[in-house]
């Protein structure tokens, strides 16, 4: 201790030469000051040091500055500090320190070597920058990490992959994985449930791949996986299929429902480190899209030979989005003829795409892509908005009993707010709900039976009718008709088009009509193209007919609402 006291006296004699300045500096500054001798023994600290570190002057005296060492500062930082003090006599940097009570704090620190009368001292100035560092961390987290999953976001993952490729020449795989039919989850269970699914999927992918490489969130329900190691294509694809198969065996729990979700994946395998990440993304997207087209629940490897067709399809999706923005979808109408009233009493609204180069396109040319990329709900609402408004116009022109039928996709029907959407569309159009019939297919009705029951009843409570469309083409049976409160049944045109009137198709149509009548449903027969077919369904007590004999789907200006068939127009039987 006497040795230290002598050091203190010599230090004070040095400071005495600059007494006013040093006294103010030592006592008034908010920065912590620490002075050590050439052996790095503390000989003086100021009051701010005591406040910042929790060590009193007496506790610090005679000890070394490493009493603040947290073991969190990189070793390289200390090496740089010693080298700078030796070469330049000063060092400035950031240390991660530990207070007396163990609290971690970040300090910006400047250390200067001073020699006086052959005595060497080190003066350290220390500023607590913990708040600044935490703010920087928050900014970094917001900028580079996905807030829902905590995974690196698209931009940060891209930077990390570029850095990895710059220093490593091993084979690598860039992968994109997309949750199949994820939009149905958002529509059916709500976006909070969708977020929980994304978070759980992120955790599962991280468990599978984090020890091999990088997992990030690309966008929405799509994830990035990047692996770089000594491997070949066949080995990689086998491993991926095996790992994802294991994951598929474990359901996701949402609202007491067990959902067995699948992924579609696209893989870009390469040994070239000069390919840009943008190109890797493009190739993986194309392969992923191919997996979707081939039925989902699979992984596809990018092949240059397949890229042309995929690019065409992706271009079509881009055009579809533009068509929605530019309102390039229009409605065609096909009349429905009532046998009882002997006139057109309804029209079916059918969507068409007015393509700038290819003309008017039927859904055959774009339905798969619209469904795949979740655009059908928007298209449905656009069709209903136009169809309801046009039907109200026709009613105002004197066709007061006219009714409009509109097909509703799985996407819209299973949205949690579908009834509110319907109410809003009805309010905007001014059309009476009783003039509307919503058509859904068997697969929609039977996919989520409870939701289908509730939604059908909610529509009917508004006054809207509900029809079972394309009956006979799915996997239901006649007995399932009685499980739903449909207002009508539409028999698919396939059973009429090939029928001779005496075959099994004809008997099936007769049975459908008979069963529907027992349940109190109206029956609409589609695909009527000849007078013989018209007579056949009329004689079997169908309520309405629809088909090219009456009129093909046409624009609103061409619809024949005054068309009539009386006994004189029917062929004699």
C-alpha cells in the first residue's frame, strides 16, 4: 500500500502543474476517469467512475482495470488495444464491461499513455454508451430481422449469403419453401392463426436446417434456406425429402383442429460462386412454382431446360395482378330459362379477362394461376360487384323478377368475413338479396362442413339463395343433399351432353331431379344444346335450363332477356 501511496503522490504532483483543469476534469465530468501506473495498477479514479462501475475509490485502488472484465469483449479488441498503446501511445474503442454487481454495460473508452519525470501512467476516459448500443441493436433488429419469426429477413439473408459465397467455394443449395394453400388458413381461421402457423413453421425449419446453414423469412409464407457443404444434387434432394417427410407427420394445432400442412420447395444447386443471389432467387422461385404445378407437397430442383415455360407462367401471374389493378376483368352472362314461367328469369355471371393482346379470355386460360397465387377472392368480389349492379339496372328497366347467380371460389367462401363481404356488396349495389344466388361446388361444401353449414345459413338469413353447383362430378352421394339447406341443385352438363335420353346418364338426371324435389330443392340443368335435351329435362320436371340452345355466355349488351320457348317451339315427341 505504501508503494501505491507513493505512486498517488507522484501522480498528484503531476496534476498539480495543471491543477485547475485537472480538478475540474476529475470531479465535474460525467465520464469515468481512471489512472493506472505502468504496471496497470489503479492509482486514481473519479466520482463518475464510482457511479458508473459500483466500485468505490477505496475498492478500486491498487487493483487492475480488468476488475470490469465481462469476458464478452472479443479477445481481438484487447490485442488491438495493446498494440495501439505500444505503437501510438493511445487507443480508442468499445469494451463490454461488467459492474461490481454483474450488470453488463457498453463503454466507449480512450486510453492515453503519459510520461512524467520518468514515470509512466495510463489515463482512461470511459463513457457508458449502453443506451446507444441498445438503440442500434433495435434498429438493426428492425432492419435485418423478421419481427414475427426472429429470422433474418430477405435483405439480411441476401447479404449473409453473398458474404458466405465470397469466402467459401464449397457446393451450395439455395432453397425457397412455401406453405401450401396457406391463404385458406388465413381465410378460414384468421390472420392471427396464420401468424402462429408461420412462427411454428419457422421454428421447425430452424430445427431442421440451422445447424447446416441459414434459415430466413423471404416474404409472407415463404422461407429461405441456404446450405453450403460438400454434397451432390442426389444426396441433397434425398436428405430434403426425408427431412420434410418427417415434418409432415406432425400436425399444427389451430383452434383445436389438427392441420397437416405441406410445403412446396424450389432448389437451386450450384458449385459456381459467381452467380448473383438475385439469380438464385429467380431460379429457386421457378423450381418452387413447378412443384406447385405438379401437385404441391414436393420439392423440385431447378433445371435450365424448364425455365422457359415457368417464366411464361410467372409472367401470366404478373399480368393477372395488373389486370386486377386495371379492372380488366369483365362479366359475361348466360340466361337461365324457367319452364314454369316460360321465360328467362335468371342469368349466371361468368368472369372474362379482357387481355390487351389475346382478346377476351375464359377462366380456362388463367384460373389455375389465379388460384395458386391467391387472386380468386379478389376476382370473385369484382365479378359480384359488377353482376349485382348490372342486375339492378336490368330490374330498373322492367325485368323485375330477374335473378343473378354467381360462382364463389373456395378462397372467398372460407374467408372468416365472407358474410360481411356479401352484405357490403349488396348495400353498394342496391340489389335485393332475394335476387342473388351463390353457387358453390361439392368440394367447397364438404371441405369444412361446419363452416359450410354456418355460412350457407348466414347467406340464407340475408335472403340470398345458395345452389350446389356441378352436382354429380365430385365425391358426394345423393344422400348428402339432405345434409345441407341448399335452395337449388345444378346438374353438371356432362350428364346431359352425352345422354341419348335412354342411357344411364339420363337415368342419373332423372334420379337427381326426383331426389331434389323430395328435399324441396329447385333443379337447374346445365349444358342444354338441343331441343331434345330441353324437352327431356322439362318432361322430368326440372325447374330451369341453361345452355347454348338458350344462349351462350355473352356481354351485358348481348343478353337476350326476352327469349321465350312455348309449346309451338318444342319438337313434337
